[in-house]
C-alpha cells in the first residue's frame, strides 16, 4: 500500500477529499476511485504495515490508539471507549467481527428518522459487497476452550448462539487483533480495501490532520490541515476539492464539523454499547492467551443485550486486575484458568460530542438510560448463571469493591440491590450516531445519503451516520452505509 507522505510542503487539489481512512473512509474512497474520481485521502495517524505491527499492547496504545487508549465518555457512570488513530482507523485494533444490523432495527430507523430506501433488502447488496471486500468468513479448525465454553454455556440453557464471521484470510490465531495483526491475516482496511484503493490510483497521506473546513454559506471551498513532512516537521497546507467526505468516526467527524462552524444536530444523539466484563475461573486450564477471542455470541436476548467474549492476554488480564487491585490481585496466579467475557447492552441512552477551543480532542459525554442499566444487570446475571452452570468456580465482575462470586446464589446476593452504578467499570469499543441520517434536518445532520444539510458538496460516511446503536458489532454497517453513500453520490454526480 502506497502512502504519499509529503517530502515538501505544498498545497493540494483533487476531485474528492476523503478525511479519515477507517471502515467508512476506505470504503467510500475506494468506490469513488473505481468510478474515475481523483481522490485524496488524509489520515491523521501513522501508516503501520502489518510487518511492523507493535509487539506489545503498550506500544500499540502509543502508535495505533487515539490518545494512547485513554478515551472516556463522561457521565454519571463514565464509559471508557476505544478508537484507532492510524491508517485503517479502528479496523486496525478491533477483531474484524462482521455482523449485520438486525432487520427490526433497520425498519424502526427508517420510520423514525424518515430514511429513504432503507431496509434490510435495500442494504443487502451493500452488506454483501462489504463482506467480499474483507473476506468475511467463519474460522476453520479448533477455536479453543475460550470459545467453546461460551458456546456450550449458551446451548446448555437452550439460548440462541451464533458463530461469528470475521474479515480474515488464513488467520493463525496470534490473538493480537487489538494491538495490530502481525501476519496480515486480519482484513483490516490497511490490508484489504486501502490496498485496492491505492493500487487503483487513490492517494493517501498519513500524519495529516484536518483542522478546519473553509466554507461559504452553501459549500465547502477547502480544508486546512497540518501535515508532517519527511523531515518530521508539521506545517499547514491547504487542500481544495470539488467534494468533501468527512469520515473521521463518531467523535472526530462531529468535532471537525463543529470547529468548522456547523451547528446542532451535529454532535447530538451520540450513542455507544455499554459493556460490563467479567473474569471467569475454571478448574481446567483455558489458556485463553493462546487462542483467538471467543468467536461465538449468545444472541438470545438481542436487540436488548448480547453476551460474548473478549480478547484475553496477559496485558488485558493485568489491566482488568489493576482496575481494583485490592479485590482482584488474588486472581493473578490463576491466569491460565481464566476466560474473559462480557454483557453488552444496546445503548438507548444519549450522549453528545462538543468541540473544545484550542484542543484537538472533543468533550465526549454519554448518559446511560434506565433501560441500559436494566439490560446490563440482566445481561450480567445471565452471563454469570450460564458460566457457573458450565463449570466456572469463581467469577469476578468489573465492579469496584466487589468480591468475586463463587456461586449463583452469591451473585444474586451481591446484586440484590441492583448494579452499584457508581462502582461499575464500563467500557465499549462501539461508538456511533453523532451525525445521524434521514429527511428531518431537525434531528439528523445528514440526509438519507450522507449529505450534510445546507451544504452542496459536504458528505459524511462513517459510524456517525448510524442512526442508533445497532446492538451488534458496527463495522459491517459502517462499510455498508459508506458504500451506499458512494453509490448514490456517483449516480447523482456521474463521472
């Protein structure tokens, strides 16, 4: 993949400027290049070929994660969230799980937000195209005990259990998905779509952050960016284009638009999947660090909540214990017997993205709804019950000050007063909905095809378009919506 980093500072021009190289930016940029447009893509982070993938989580935090992994949605119960900041965006640090948004939610969104031509049937070709782009497929061979425990736990309860497709080619199970796949088997954007994009003539500049869009009353004229040249010096450049696609993700896209003078509902409606994790200890050795993350999900309770498994490695295990060392340090010797699992609520609460003057980082907030708390509690209880009935002898929830449970009765006793909301260490890797889409400009900043209301040439194509929390991993939906935006753009503007 070619990265056209600049040797000298110069102003640039193109037909289409794409800001961001994650699932949305890569997908829309590739489609527009294939249609004959001169496309320039900018990425604020570094380009890290899989051959140079970080060896440790701490190095990955510094090279590939936004703000070194220290990102937080503020609220009465804060939620830690993860975002990538490198070529390929968050697809470089996620697990490449490929799931389609449930049909009932798509129908609900189409009606609630007046989205044109929006249904499972209408989106099917875009989902299928996205699946081909990343070779979405089930994993061959043994998945390891970490996966099998979750599958058997769900089946023992006669709950719906679904195997998970991933974007992959010849995965060997290094368990390094979240720090950067060292083999290129994970089909992140940098190893799949962006390779096609640059092979077909698309330009990509890394270490280039757009600070502001320069606009008139009805259109964007240019973008002002800071770029690092070959000597490592950051300077300001101007990029002019006929069309602009902002694909910076759920926090950075609204942040840029707000800094550029666009107003609400930009940044409103931000949502995420609140997630609570547990460590489960078994008599037998799980050796979760030697296998992939669990590639099954308990889907019985969708769309309200989902039960799944997390990447378990010594660094993630240590971070879990460090959240509350006094109550969790005793579990350190049992690392090989541990599995890490979670309950993930759909997320019906509402948050907001606010731009902060003189800061490149926005203020991110999210307030869980009562429904979110109910789903987290029932999800956590359901997870604990099925694991205990499958042989777990001890379960430690990510709740500060709470001892590990050694039985179902102990779990119910500890949660008899409900989840202690101030003590829950919540997290998420799924964020979206800060722009929205539909034909009502009062509640959605973009129309049904990603075009920002009031602008003739400004579009959005990333996770911020997803109207509400999809209850499943969002990458497939991000790609499908971006492909849909690109198709409509090409049909309207031709080439």
